[in-house]
């Protein structure tokens, strides 16, 4: 357990909330007739021992997940949906027994893999009410990390939007079969196989990442952001205005914006205009770690609230409106 102790010491230092994925293949055997299919019941005793030790040490685990990328067609292995659902019930009962205090009880999430409609629906029907707290699926919609065209793909809004149907389908499945749970993106990195060498670690990756965060909000995933402004054009700036007048299709927005306080804006741009730079500028100043390796202060630019929001070419803008007044939903 030395490694587990070291990991938890690190978790405590960072303040991270931890999801721990348990080995879902223990107790099963590989099918002799179907390739990559594993059959039999999950053996929970190893998980039980780990949880008991974790509790004895006072380590905080936010959620437990069973297995990784075993749903649907799987990646290297797969489990049938009904069997997986039954195993999730076993995991839930184990957690309820070992963590009797509901206020400190870790969440149960799953299945943690790529969405396939029939498999997910059967899995959610089998788990039944109040077993899952989060329905997790994985997103790698940019393709392989070694694709030489990756830098163009990440700037293509049409390609980025193609994954919207998956977000919508997962949200609909959760609403229909597990309304007590939320839809989560449990794992995502844009490009699979460790990402793209000169793309995933650069400013350009923000175009994909923030686009995905926007989709999580639109399609009721947890967590998410409401609005982010991204300009993928390499030579055109845009001005965005806020209004409470009738706009699209005669629909009046459900908010009032007076703009009496200064607006807070955070403009993110790449160093030297190179979107493959790994240096990000905030309102024109480089964001670098401090001498003590701390994240620097991120101060906004204060702007006249009645003015337009300028979104420069190849930039990302966050805006905070302090006197925004939106009535609660009825």
C-alpha cells in the first residue's frame, strides 16, 4: 500500500477530487467463443480490502468507477451490458456498507467508455434506480494524435460540432433511464494515443477543449460552462454586443442587462500569434509560474460595459458581468 499512501499524500497537496477506477476483470474469464468478451461475475474482495484500508487512513475518495472502456465494443476487452449493470449494483452495495454515512459516501459512476446506444440503454435499465450518481462516457473526437492534419482539424468548427450528437444521445439516455444521475465526460483528451505532439500541449488545444466544455453545458453534462467566445479565424476580429431586445426568431432573451458596472474581460492569445506556442498571454502578458512555482494571479481588464466585446483573431475571451440580472427559471 506504499504507493497508495504516496498518491494520497499528493492528492492532499493538490486538493484534487479523486475518482478511482477499480479493476472490473477480477473474477472473470475470457470467453472461448467471442473475441475480447469477458464473462462471469465481478469479484469485489480486492476492492473491499482497498476501501477498508482507505477508510482506516482517512483518505477521501470522491467517486469510484468500475473498469475502463469495457462497454459496447470495448477497446481491449468488453463486458455484456446486463452483467456490467449487475456488477455496478454489487459495487453500490459495497460502498453503502463500508461508507454508511451518506454525507461522506463516495459516488458511484460508470461505465466509463465510448457511447453505444443499445449497450448504454441496457446497462442503465439493469442498474436501476439510485445506483449510479454519474453516467460517464469518453470523448476523443479529434482522431489519432499522430495525424499530420491535426492542427487543421482542431480549427475546423464543422468537425468539432460532429460530436454534438453523442453528447445529445447520452443526455437523452440519462433522462430516460437514469434521471437521478448526471451525464459526465469521464475521460477526454481530444486526440487519442497520448495526444498530438505539437498540438495537444499548445494554445491551439484550447479551441477544442473550450468547445467541448460548451457542449457539456448545452447537453446537460456535469460540470460545464455557460458561454465562451472563441474566434477560430486567423485574420478576422469580431465584435459581440449584449442586448435584451428581441433577437433570433422573435424570441426575447430571459434577462436584463443594464451594464452599470465595468465589465471584466480575460483575453487569451498565443505568444507571437503562433497558435502552436505553449506560452499563453492574458490581456497581453505571458502567464508564467511564479518563482515558487505557483499559478500567477489572473487579473481582468476592466472595460466600459456599454461597449462591444472584441474577440480578436485566434483568441479566446472570458467575460464576467457583475450586474447581470437573470430571473430564476419558473
